[in-house]
C-alpha cells in the first residue's frame, strides 16, 4: 500500500511506541501524593520539559490536552472568555478564512452562543493570509479584539503563514495571537518564544506520537478560562487525569521530530518534488494548489480538472493508494473545501482536488505507485465527471 | 447499501460469488438530521453507520455518495408536483428510475464498475428478464418495472430466490447486526410519516369543495386537494352522511377546480386504464393486443387484462374491475410464468375509466 495521507495521521515513531509501551506498564496517577504518584508525576514533568525545550517554551507554558481539537477549542474559547471578562468591549475575534474546523467552528459557536463578532482575514490565491488585512483589521478594531487566530501551516494545501509578521502586529496592539501549529511542528522550524505568539496548538499523532494527546503552549501572562473543570491538573486551565504513557510518548516524538527536522524536511521535499513532477507528467493539466515555495515539505495538493475528488479517491484506494480529498462532514459526504474557495477557486476546482501528504515512512516507491495508477484513475473519474456535467 | 438487511445480504452474496464489490451508501438529504430519525429510515446518519458496519463485516470498501441534489430534484420535487397535479406518485419507483439505476449506475459505469447490485426482492434470470421474487409478499418487481432493458442488463438482484425470512436468517448467520432491523415502509424523506403535513408545508393551504359525484352537491370542505388519494375513505370529515347511509370514497381529484369528488365504493371500480411514458423492460411489445396481467399499485393484486400499445402509451382493458386506481401510479404488465411472472413493462397511469364512464 502507498500511504499518502500523513497529514491525517502518521505512524508512531518506533521510539515513541517503545516509550508508550514501557510507561503503560508503570503504575501511578500523577496527582497522587505517594511514591507511585510521584513517579508518574516525574514522568509528566520530564516530558513537559522536553517538549518545552524542543519548541522554545517554558515548561510551565505546556498545557497537556487530548489533542489538536481540544487545544484549539481551549485557546479560542478560553482566551476569548478571559479577555472579554477583563475588558468587556473586547468581544471580536480575528481569524483567517482557511482555519481548521476546530478553530472555525469554535469561533462560529462563540458568535452564535456568546455574542462574539468576527473578522475573517482573506487569503491570496496561494492560501497565504494577507498581512495588510490583519493590519487594517487591527487598526479598525484594535481595542475591541479579544484574540486573533491564524494557523501556522494549512492542513489542506500546506501553505505556511507569515506567523512572525502577524505576531508582531498583534503584539503592537496587545492582542494575543493563537496559532494552530499541528501540521507545522516536525516539518518547519517552530519556536514558541521567538515567534511572538501567545498560544500554540500541537498534537502527537501528526508527528509520530500517539492519538489522543497534545498540548496547548500558553504564554505565562495569557489569561485563559478553562473548558474542562475538575481537578485543575494543568495550571488550573485544564482538568483531567493525565495520560502518563501518552504524554511520555508524545514528548519522545516531539523531541525526535524536532531534532531530525532539517534532514527530515529535506528528504520529504525531495520526495514531494518528485511526486509533483510525476503527477504533472502523468496528468499534464493537473493544477498544483497552494504556495509553490512557502509550503510544508510533505504536502502536495492538486486539482484535476473534470474529475471529482471523491471519485479519484475511490479509484486510487482500489489500487492501494491512500490519499484524501481534504475535508469531510460527519455523514462522509465531501463538501467543497472552504480553503480552496477562500483561495478563489470555483466550486468545480474545489471539488476536483486531492491531497497527498508524506511522512517519516514515505519512500520514492509510494510516488511511483501513485504516478503509475493516476492516469487510468483520472480518465475514469473524468468519464464520471462528464456524466455529471452532461446532466447539469 | 441503505443500512438495512436486504442490501447488506445482497452485497455479501455478490462478494461471495466472486464479484469485486464496493459498498455505496447514498446521502439523499441535504441535511441528514432533517430526514427520518431512528432505525427505520434509509437516509439517517445511523443508517449510514449501519451500512458501513455491514461493509466492514463483509470485507468490502465502502463510500458515501452524495446524491442529495439529484434526489431532491428528481424525486422529492417530482413527488410534490405530482400531488399538486392531482396524481398519486410512487417515489420509490421514481428513485429507482432516476437515482439508483440512473445517476448511480451511470457514475459506476464511468468509474469502471459493471453493474449495480441492490437488495430488491426480484429475480433476474439468465434470460435477462425481470421476474417477481419467490416471496410474493415482499416482491418489489413493481417498483423496478421502470427499468429499461439496458438498465436491467447492468443490474444484479441477488435476493430474488429467497424469502425475507431467509434473508434475515442469513444476515444473522453472517454476523450482520442489521439482521433484525425493522423493515422500512414509509417514504424515506418524510421524517414523521405525515405525508399530508409534508405536502401542506410545501403547497400551502388551498381550500376547496368536497363534492358528491352523483348530485354535485357540496358535502364538505378541504384544505388542499393534494391531501387526498383515490379510494380514501377516512378523514373526509363530511357534513352529513350519504342518504343511503353507505360510506363514501374519494373518486377523483380535479386540480383545475380544486375539487375532491366522492361517491360510493362501486363508483371506484375501474375497468380501463391508460398509461403514458411506457418503458418496455422485456423489450418492445408486439403491435396489437397482448393478453397479460397488470398490477396497478405497489402490493396490488395482479388482474388479467388485454393491453393494447398505441402511439401515446398503452391502454389496459381489465378483465374484472379494480377499485382505487390512482393516476400517477404505475401500470405494470406481467406475463404469468411458473418460473416467476415476467415484467413486460410499465407506464404511468394517466386516466382511468369505470365501466365505460370516464372517471
């Protein structure tokens, strides 16, 4: 099988899996006061320090969560609530139009349920947030903004955002910036303190750790109202018994991924470039979406004119090639991607797209398998697309 | 795969005899939450999950295909328009004609598949003819009689030789959790089974008269003629009983005058039916008259008839009168056969006549 969907989830790194298995045999609740509890706590705090060191944060800034969705919800809702409680006129959220649904839907919920107002920042045709748009929004609404949220790198088209520029604007307006860096950590350099962001989402299973564990890096001075109430285990911002083996494996994966990042990124870029060239040779009218240079090294995202993405996915799946159309709703029905639409694509181009993403187990033979299967799949998907178009 | 027992067993049988089978669940609602909830439908998230689990157990790939827009245009809008025109449509038949054996089949053929396999209770033999199921109580050949020969050639019905009870037992044996899921009877896109309410929401209130067929006397009022079907007795809410004290039935619906006409049971008796837009499932009928049997509604009794094909469609002269025949339903012609009655073709009922009197 050629697995080209590492942005959905990537296999665990062997060292992370070993760390998980070893720690899962150990006893102890990290909140208990006795020896096994202290032992578990030590594992957690060592992990916190390793993650903090790898990502340029202080240990106290690492809040363990259940993963990306929880971290995004906590940052968006928690910072909004805290900021508005402190200064009631701050009830506006600025976000990019290409955020993950964990952010988009959290913001939309705050609009519906909490009376928040929102400004969505447009992106250019490469999926890049326009810095001037943020400047204009902050100039217009600066003193009523509770937070800004812009992802570090896009999960669909892989475009890397100008986070440092966006962060310095936010700092000047004393507005906290949250960034979802789930896809970025392990592929591009991420330094929490150096970036100037107030909060950063990271998750285990996108970088070789387990599913179900992640963190929100939250600046020491950033007020955040909890979502989950209870034992107050994580700086009173997040409650719930800590998943010690998950956290140890997560820390192991983060540390390994960050350490190997430059070499890993170079290797992925090389395979990705071969993939892009191979797809273009096989399907000359395929359109590469996203930014040709400012993109994640493991991401290639194409539109195949005349095809429906879900038909292509089915045909490639039958040939043992796993990839993604990008977004799906709960019933499994593909909707045209909001990311592509925000980039100015029309409905047909958005529906004709397919994402191929690489990870630590990817090889050139995955690319060869894709390139071999693609022409026949595209031809059939075009026939199916023509049937649909003939009717419309 | 609807999420029900029939399509699950059909898929399992097709896979078992060596076909390369891919499971497809149709998303037919633009918003799945608005369609029928619970375990009886074909369109809910729960049903999608049941279908997916069945595919897992069978060991075949599974995808959801979004047919919501086409379903809405071709089936739901058509359903409402037919009622508004005073006819009584059969949406399952329309769904087979326009969605399952058209949109789905066309897409499947383009993608490289050879046929659509469904869990309909009907037989297709080596002669390629469509026949009634061995389970006459569950036979669904009536709603498949809109298929052309070409559509039929690309269709597989693995359940036609089994009774429903056998299908359920087999599902249980195969470990399919849908084995004891209740049958669906209602219209899948009407969440609460309230067809009258569904139509009222879309067509609004159009008050009119309920009129006696013999005297022309106004006997009552209605809020919309679409709420009535030919042969209906209950819910007429007439101001006074008939002089002879016998129950009255809906005989006809006239959209132009927005009138519902009622009369005695024997006035419902129809002896001649004309059909339009014929489809010859078993190939073109020979010119002239054909002796066969016709069925005039789903689960209706077949009656012997002489069918004459003309330029506009067909005319079926029934050898004995039938009650409660509604325009908009299908007239399906069968050739009786000990190996299973063969579907010759079908047409949409346009007009009916009772004993020489146009209804």
